C-alpha cells in the first residue's frame, strides 16, 4: 500500500490538468458516465476534470443538473464542448436525475459520479482493459478513497470479491464511486428506484446481483473517491438511511431462500474479510485499518 500522501499528490495532479479530446478508439467499450448535480459548484469542476482527464477514447459524458442557483451552470458551460449532453432544470432529486441520464445513455457500460466525488487516475483505462480481458462480466468495481474538501486522501477502503450474502447482511459491498455496470442490466431489471433517497445504490446493486447469471468482478486499479464535507448528502444519512437499508434487507430476506440466522451470517462475513486480507498478506493495509480503528 502506497502512502496517503502519494495518493493525494496523484489525485491533485489529475484534477489540475486541462482537458483534451482523446483520439477516438471504438476498440474500447463505449462508456457512459452520468453526473447528477445540484448546487455543488464548489466541487463540480473537479468531478468533471476527474472524468475528462481520464482521456478515455470512447466516452459519453452526461451531466444532469437540478436547476442549480450557484456557479454550477457556468462551470458546466465551461466544459460544454467535451460533454455529450447536459441540462439544468428542476427535478425530483439525485435518483430522478440519474434516471434521466440513464434514459439518454447509449453506452454499453454505465458509471455515475456524484458532483462532489471523483475518479482516481487511470481508472477508465483499467476499466476498458478489464472489459477486454473479462468479456463476460456484467458489473466491475474497485476500491474507495475518502478525501477532504481540498483533495487530501484520508483513508483507503479496499473491497473484497463480491458476496451476495454479505451484501445482504452487512450492507453495501460495492461503492458507486468505483462502479461500472452494463446497460443491459438496466434494460432487463429496471432503473433506480425513486422511492429511495439514500439507499438507492444499495437497492439496485442488491436487485441486480440477486438475478441468476449476473457476473460481478472486483478489479484491482478501479478507484473512486468519496468527498467528506458538511454539505454532502451522505453526511446526513443517519436515521432515514438506516431505515432504507433495513427496508432493502427485509425485501430480500423475504424473496431469497436464506435459512442461516443473521448473527451467523454476520460472523461469516467478518471472518471472510479477515481471511481475505491475511491471504493477500497486505500487512501495510491491515496496519492502516487497525490504526484508524484505534483513533
């Protein structure tokens, strides 16, 4: 595991570059990135640059703004020539904005990045190469960094190979900041559920991966960052978010044959995580996580 200072410098370098139009290459899978936005002008430009500066050669970038009254629209217009589509109009929130983007999407693959979060360098190249080498995949995902308002990396959260049981019992195993999924999953299994405010990502990943034959793979080198700041929606998740998570769990407890008690499942998932990290002999990361727990 590299130092957090290294990751911070690497990210800041990406976010300070001027974008360019990459040479088109249809040999890479077409990727649609959707950014829902509302009054996040303080961070939006860095989100946009984290997408454009990947220099991905087969990109469709869509921004759905909810009628911001800050500097967001001016920022979007600044990068308009690089965008496939954008709009600024009143909507019914983040999930509604994402669904608008999905209706517009023509990519074989979809990713979405909130207007205060970012992708890490080389993530799109890693994604494109992973699709070529793992052509039967339906969902690809990677790790999550936590960053401050000034792009300082404070934490790395490594993901494990996907387990539906652990998704069910522990909660989200995949972070949307480093998630890529085939559009055909949306076509077959539906859009994001607008009845959820916070846990829509948990609901749709659980819904998709509960389907027979959906293939999910963790890919080393896919990475996104969640920005922690006072205005972030995730900072206010508290009671409503927990209620929505319980709603998802209850729905899938009733629909799936899971005869194992929750307490046993929870112990299994904890043991699985420890065993995986020990098997990887990633001592630096284990020490990093232990240090954070002791703070």
